[in-house]
């Protein structure tokens, strides 16, 4: 029997080419639509900060009432996060993510019709319930399509939606505020109405374009599907919990939930109140929309560069700790600064750290959570973190009413950012292999 040495020696190269082709096709197929959806997810969450420039006066909201309403979204989000992701595991990520997006788009648009603090609270609570499960669901889906050595970059691209939403959302929101009086509606009403619609359209696109499992990827050749399946089957995973109950009591899951809570408090505490902080400097609404985008431009760049560094061999845990410490350090600098520009620079550093932390963070639980444990575990981690989305804005508003300054609120959330860094270093004892 004659041996074809040329065929044998070409196999590794052919397999590698098929793997790279599969990953590239998956990235172009999945990441643009999911990232754009996440952009509008964050716009619909946080544009309320720009609505506050005129809405608070129209509705008679105090800083505490606005902070409560801005944050209560995360209570609904937290309560329904785990059930939503268990449904995602049962019905399929594609269908459930589409359902989430369409329902949150409708809820976001309905916020245009609030008439006072209680209807404002109700609208935000419903929005939180509607969008519960989106990010961990998207992370769960990407973990099924990208092996660990590429997952950081895939999640970083998805997480880039967070700063990009503010780069786009700030100018977009204040321009919509200029529609004040058209058809008898306030500018903030037009803002809510228009910003909710893209989520509905993107939900339909997700339903049409994506699939739950690589074996159903009609955009890949048979060889590419096999090569991708081989990569995913052979990747290293830490000891995985055997069930949902085991995942929810796993020490790694509990510590990760606490870490995310801390940096999310900082992210939303600053992000939601940034337009009002800038308003205190006497800037016009239009100027605020563009100035508020500046920190997020830096944050986007920092996050992508940082994620690329980690993918090339940097320690995920050490870099996550550094991002958390940068967040707390930037907040301290913003309070101690002697001028607006230096204070603004401190807030920019804080947002760079919090944004990078978000991208680096989600690569860690995917290493040891699979199946239903992944669906429930990722959702549980995100739901606890989401409570930080309530605590941050509420604490900032309450302390602003109490002290007349945002400094007390910034110092309060600084401690939680620092604690996230400490807990991340402790996580090394539980997750030994990087």
C-alpha cells in the first residue's frame, strides 16, 4: 500500500485553515448583530440620564426619586435573570434572545408615557424584567461558538457595546431632546419612543440570522463545522459544577458575583449621573451629549487593547484586578482634583477601568460553567451584579440630596470598586490555572 506523505503532512495546515475560516465566518455572522443589539440595550438603560435634563423638571422628580427610578430597572432584571436564562437553555438562545430584544424595545418606547414618579418606577421595572438575561444569554451563545483562546476577543467586541452606547447614545439622545414640542410631545418622550424601536428590529434579525448550535451553521462548510467542533471539544475547562444547584453554591460563582457587583456599582453610579454632573458646570444640553461621550471613547480603546493583551497571554485574573483598582483610583482622583478638567480625567480613568473589567470578567466563568449550570450560573452572577446597577445610581442621588454634592456618592462607590479588586486577587486561590 502506497502512503501519500503529502496528504498526511498537509493535514495540520488544512485543519488549521478550516478552523480559522470557521471562526472568521462566525465572527462576521454573529458579533455585528449581537454587538449592535447590546449597544441599544445600554442606550435604552442609560439614556434616562439624558432624559433627566428636562424630564425631571416636567415630572417634578427629586434627585432621590430619579435615582430610585433609574436603578429600579435592575431589581426587575435581578429577579428574572436566572429564570430567563433557564428558559433560554430550554427554548434555545436564538429564539429567547429575540424575545428579550423585542419585548425590551416595546417597554423602552412605553417609558415615553410616564406621568409621575410611580409610573416612572413602573416603566423602569418592566424594562428590567423584559431585558433580563440578554448579556449572559449572549455570552452563553458565544461560548458555544468560540473556544477559550478566542473567547476574550469575542466577548470584548460584545462588551465594546457598553462604551459605544454612550459614544453614540449621548449625542443621539440630546439631538432627540431637540424634538421638544413636535406633535405635542416633549423631547424626552420622543427620545424614549425612537430609541426603543431598533431593539425590536434587531430581535427579528437575531431570529433570522443566528443558530443555537455550530452543527446547524449553514454558513460553514462541512469541513469547517467539523474543525470547529474539534476545537470546542478539546478545549481545557476547570472542574465544572454538575448541576444548577451546584453552580449556584459554587464558591467561584459567589465570589465572581460579588466582584461584578462592585465594578457595576461604579460603572452605573458614574454613567447614569454623568449628564447631571456636567450640567452643574453650566454646559448646554447639546454640549453635554458630546462631552459625555469622551470618556467612553477612551474606555472603548482601552478595553479592546487590554483584551487583546490578555488574549496574547496576560493573566485574566491579575488584569481584572488591575482594572478594578484603576476604577477606584480614578474615582478618588475625581474627588480630590482641584479643577473640572482634572476631575473629568479621573472619571474617565474610572470608566476605562470599569469597562475593561466587564470584558475581562466574563472570560472567567465560561472556563468552568457548561450546559444548564452555565445558563443558570452566568445569569446568577449577572443578576447579583445587576443589583449594583440599582445601588450605584440610587446611592449617588440619595447622597446628592443629603449633602448637596456628588463627592460623597463618588467616595462611597469607590470602596466597592476597591473591594472588587481585592476579591479578584482572592479568586486566584479558587481558579488556579489561567
